[in-house]
C-alpha cells in the first residue's frame, strides 16, 4: 500500500467526521489518474441526500465520468436493498476501489456486493479500519458484527492471552504494541528494543507465549463454542472437495495436517488414516490426537518451520482454519508446504469465516478486526485471496476457491516444482 493510497484513505476518514452523530459516518473520495481529487462527499453533506447522490450530482455537473480510484470508508447498503457503490459505478468508470468496512447492517454475503464480485477491490489497513469503527462505534456495537454476541471469542482473544503470557515472563507489552507487531519476528524485535535483550531470547519468549496462549484458548474448546455445531455438513464439504481433486483414499496417502487446535476436526476426518502427521504449536491438542489416532506422528512446531519433515514426502497438505490465526506467517508456511509436498500433491487450506452466536443461535459471518470487538464480513475472503496470491507466487497450479457457511477453502496442486520461483528468490 503506497503513501498516496494511505493519504486518500485518511482523507476519506477525516471528511466522514462531517456526518452528524445520528448518521452512519461515511466519507468518499474520487481521485484522478494524476493523483488529484475529482470530487468527494460525506453523509449529510447536502441535507438528507446520500453520499452517492451527492457524488453523482457533482459528476453530472462537472461532466467527469472516469476516474482512477475511489476511497470509501463504509460500503453502504441502502433501504432499496442495493449497494450505493453499485449505483455509482453504473455512471462513473473507476479503475480501483478501496473500501474500509462493510455496512453494519450486513449479516451475510450478498450476490450483488461489489466487494465480493469485483476483482479491482482493495481494503483499508487494519489501523484505519479501527479509526472508522471508533467514529461509528454506536452503529457497529449494536450490529451483528459485534462479537459481544459470541462470548467465547470476546473473552478468549489470542492477543490478550499472549500479552498475559509475556507479562508472566517479565515482558510488559501493551495492546497497541501487539496490534502494530502482528508477526513473531516483529514482536520479538520490539521486545529486544524495549528490554535490551538478544533476539534469540526474545523470539524464544514470543514462541513460548504464543504456544501457551493457544493451549489456554483451546484446552476447554468443544463444538458448543463452534459454528460447525450449526453446519453439520462441514465434514462432507471437505470430503467432497477432496474427491473432486483426487481419487486416492485418504487412508492410503501421506497426509500432513497443520494446526489441529483441540483436535475435533482432525479426529473426525483422519481417524482411519495410517500415514498422517499432525503439526501444531500447542501441545494439548496433539496429545489428544495421539491418544485417538495412535499410529499418527505428532510434531510441536509452527507451520513456517517443518524442518523435521523431509522434502517431497507428502501427498496431501491440509490446514483448516489456521491460516487466519493471530501471528500466523502465511508466506513462510506456504513455502514450507511446497517443499514437503510431492509432485502432483494437493494442498487444501481453509479460512474461518464466522463466529457462533449461541444465544440465537446463528452464525456471525466474518473475521475479527485485530484490536477491536467487531468482525469484518469481507475479511475471510480477503485472507483467501491472499493465500491464492501466495499460491500463484510459489508456483502452485489449479488454484480454486470454494466458500461454505463456516469457512472458505483454497486448494491447489503441485505440478512443476523444478521451475517454481518462490519466496525471496529461492529455487525449489
């Protein structure tokens, strides 16, 4: 994300402050190919007219119907059950769309949502999403996008647990520092700077804190906390996807399952598999799996370090609802996946895409915006597209995205390891 984009995003947030407190604060900026403002609008700028009506009025007056970019803080959904952005794009051609958050009234994906259906859509970074949420706190707090409706997740945040674990080791880290250092190496470097210790000591403390945090979160986890309690077809969804990719029975192939949490999914899917290795940074789930599947191999490690697994040794790599985890290093994990997979092997990754609201019960779609108590319904698809992009970079082929009510699957195949350029100039 370049500085010009960040500048216009901040400007859209600033002008949205012109909205009254009783209105959802939306700011919109349209920018030319010369990085100059064409026109802008905000909720309430002209009486009761919507921001979309104001922008269209300005476009017609100026007779300018082409632009390079639009920056919009909230993708609003009108009473006419349509998206304001769609109405705008019918008259104004725009090459790139930058969006902060979904309308707080949205509770699911809609077929005509431009953020889902268009390829030229980009998102505001998390720190700016938090600004938008703060400005519109009342609207989001009282929406289904608030995780107050999902107590297990609101009370068991990995970031909070990591802060507590690091404190017990003598390292005081604040919430805003965690939000600004969302990978292991960055957090370890922060600790080095604050406490004047060697990196090796800091990264060891970080790794242990993260492992302990996941152990704490999932030690009492069961399907009463899980949205799969409402989606009984989740296992068949996975098996249907696998059968579309391979005719080989799971029981006959070498399988690597990354990120097992409490072990429920792994035991349901792989109890009959003889050649399977389970990997997780937390020990408790692995112990449970080893008791249930004695022939399995278990490894305590992160997905980005599979050094104990030989090259070209696995036929299937599976990671369910782990790549969206806090402190997960997607690129490094995918490079390791490619290294250990055979030629023609398959990789299946799923991204969690909702939270269970046990009171109703219902599924709250989306993933949590770090440092907040709100879910972003677009975030699951954002993560899936990021994984897709990393697959392409690493040289995987036959890449597919398949969405269900509980998660989004991204699958691919290894077809030519010899020519794949991956990571930081490495050759496989």
